[in-house]
C-alpha cells in the first residue's frame, strides 16, 4: 500500500509539472520492483529499474531546461518523433517478448511485454515534456487495470485506475500549459 501511495503522489506531481515527481518516482519504483518480481511479471520488474534510470534522466532534464537553460516547456510530439517512438515500441515489445516468454513462471508474456514497451516510450516522452505521453498512459493504464485484476493484484489494479484518472488530469493540465505558452507568445 505504501508503494501505491508514493506512486499516486508521483503522478499527481507530474500532472502539476512539479520537479519533485522524480525522486518520488524513484522511491515508488524501488518498492514495485519487489512486488512485480514476486508475481512473475518480469517485464514489469525490469520496467521499474528502467523507470529509476529515466527518473534520474528526467530530473536532470527538467532541472536543466531547454537549450536556453530556461524552464522546459510542454510541447507536442512531431510526426518524426511518433515514427521513432512507434518503431521503438514495436521493437521493444519484440525483444521483451522474446526474452520473457522463455523465462519460467512468466505470466502473460505478450501483454506484459507490450505494456512494458509502451510504458517505456510514454515515460521517455514524459521526460521530454511531450503532451501526448498522457494519451499513451491512458491506454496503458486501462490495460494494466485489467491485467492486475486478472492476476489478483487488486490494490495495484486500484492504483492503476487512479493513474488512469491522473493521466486524464495530466493531459488536461499539460494542454493548458501549452495554451498558456501560446498566449504568452502572442
């Protein structure tokens, strides 16, 4: 339960573009490494490790700001970026599926791998403050809720249902951030 509360705080802080989301994310991911490892969700276990690495990167990137060292603004994902993210997601899914489907005790390897690959893309997009990361999180959270209910991880399913609501809030808030930036330029 403690890990769930930490991660709810984390996602809420992200919706507010608060830099303190990153150390909170590191703590929550460390907790969930243990939970997912015990359930045989190896892709999700590895995902938490990568989240820790991406959280360190995101913390640095949000502190450093943009090329002018000013606050990193929320921006939209370009068509070129979408192409790269789609290729990374599909490639990541294929590699993860190949690996985890061969591990003993692996649960739902195709779904686990697909959700992990998509989550990695969404997390990277978040570190760059790309608005559309929230659309990926919304889709992933819906699927995760179902998977965790199926696995009997009801507290974690509830956590991801809360994440779903926060992802909708994040999409709304970050869209407003873009709109405020557009107004400042006019």
